[in-house]
C-alpha cells in the first residue's frame, strides 16, 4: 500500500518514470526526483519552465499557497514565473463565498509576483472533503540562466535560506490550532501563522540565478530539508554532509516541533531554498541575499557518497535514503 504523501522516490523511478509518452528533443530536462520543474526548448536560446503541484495540506490561504509553491519550483530552476492555471476542487456544500475567497487569494498572490492567471477549471465534487487546488505554473528562462544539477561537484557548498519547517508550521498554526493551543504561547502561535508571508523564495531565487558560481537550486517541500537533499543527491549519485548547529531554525518553528515531537528537518519546508554553490562564490551569494533582509547560511557540502548529519553533540549519523513528511504524521 502506498503511504500518505508524495510517492516515494524508488516507486517514481521504478513505475512512474517508465511511462512518459513520446520522447522529444525539445525536452531539455524532464522528470526526475530532483526536478522542481521541466525545461522545454521553444526557440534558439529561449526556454520555458513548467510545474504542476497540488495543495492538499492547507485550507486557510490555500490560493496563496498554490501560487507561491508553484512559483518557487519555477524560480528554483533559474526561470521567472509568468503564467498560472488552477484546477479548483471543492467539497459538497461549498458556497459561492468559499469559491470567491480562493479566487481572491489566487489573485492577490499573483499580483505580488507579477503572474497572470490564464485559465483552469473549477468544480464541486464529493471526491474531496476539503478544498484542493492543482496548480500549473509556466515560467520563462534564457540559455544563460539554465541550471543543471549534473554540474554539481564534490566540495560544493550547501546553503539554506531563512529556516527549516516554515510552511509546515504555518499550516499547523492556521489549520490545526487545536494541536498546539495548550502547548504553545499565543504570541508564538501568531508568529507561526505569520510564516505564510515567508513561503516564497522569489527574492533569493532572483539573486542566486545571477551568481555565476551557483550550480543548482532546490525547493524543499514534502520531506523538508533532509528529503530535498536526498532527492537531489540521489539524482546526481553523490552524498551530503550537513551540520545540525549550522541549520537555521526560527524560534516558533523550534517550539512547535518540540511540543509536537516533530523533526523540523523533515517538515514541509517551502520558504527555504537549498542552493548548491561553488565555495569561492558562497560569500558573495550570502552577502547579496542578506541585502534583501533574508538570512542565508552554509550548512554543509556535497561529498562523494552517503548522507550524513553531524549532530550538535558532535556525533555523525549516516542517514538512509528514506524520505517522509512529518506533517502527515501529526494531522
């Protein structure tokens, strides 16, 4: 039986990726476990990036989540998100006001990122028990900004922006308040709710795509930081080592995760951006990101094989290639 959440990487490779229709020479980068979006050639030096992603874990601010989560995967590839389509599935007894709220949410988030909503589909169905949005984002990219994970080398540094667990804790605070109302102070819950304003990686993504030493970017969604790094390193047949005491974590994230006995490194991580960068370019990148009041930290590096984390007590643990999402374990 398949687990709740994203289909595991081994099943993607053994089942899903075997059935991909007609091969096209215009598909520059197609499906793989670290592929935040597909890259299609449409001209001599012009490309488009395409992404589809559903929003199933959130109810409050679902439209905003849909726009930002899909745009994150486009900007992570060095592209600029431009156009969006949405399939909106509503449960029975939904009202016109419910639909209007979602559409306004989509609209307002799109205005912030200069994105045009160009179509989609909406329906009421008893297949869902809460609203679901399936988004399709299209972005534009030129040849100079194409990023290829296969260019990553041993010794390249791993940089993480903002904090682990941003989107996961925002969803818990908004949609599962009952889990934490008696465990966390109200001001911390309010701060966790406000994390919705930090789930976009647009600002740091724009900066990183212009730094010559940036090799690749990856958006850590389900499975969090560790899941995102495993996806990336499995694709390039390399490993990583990260240092727990260097991994940024906001106080509200740390408090919620401790109260609910959640591993923040495996919690839905949209809002942070994993950037793989040449060692000589890391300082320039971090300094430029910080000019936008976004923190960024070197948390580790790429190694030849194995997935490792050095704990705060100095012990080094070797991780399996298992990925899972902590949010589904609690809600």
